[in-house]
């Protein structure tokens, strides 16, 4: 079983417009500049990178969302070095992912 972000309540409502609990896998989330444009088929959230863990093949980011809550993001290090990814710590970012990657969870 892999890692997944579980989002509910007010945080879910800010992102999707509904307080229904949902999960989104960290590797499905894209980390971008705060002004990055996205399509209508995407959900988005703004936040600040609180922690960065460089793991060779990929990097794990912990992002504190504006208004509360956290999301974990995992990105492959195809064109980045450990020095590149560490510069992101403390930066404001926009997270976005395809709406069809969200899985709504009962309860």
C-alpha cells in the first residue's frame, strides 16, 4: 500500500467546492510557481514548501496549504539535482492535479 494524501472538511471545500473527503496520490500532484496557469480539468491549491527530502530518484515535498492543511508531493528528479530542489524550501507554490485523479472516500 502506497502513500496518499487524505483531504476533508474545509480544506477539501476550498479545493473542490465540496467538503467530501478525498484522496490524491503524491505523485499525481504537480508543484509549480504560484502564478502557473492550469486547465479547467484541474484542481489547485496554493501553499508554502515546508520541507524537502531529496531521495535520489525522486524528491518528496511537504507543502503547508494556505488556510490550513498539508499535502505531500513526490516528483521524479529527471532534470534536477539535490541543490536545485533544496532551493524550493520556504517558497510559495501552486499545486495542481487532474480532477480525475481524485478518489472520493466515504465516511
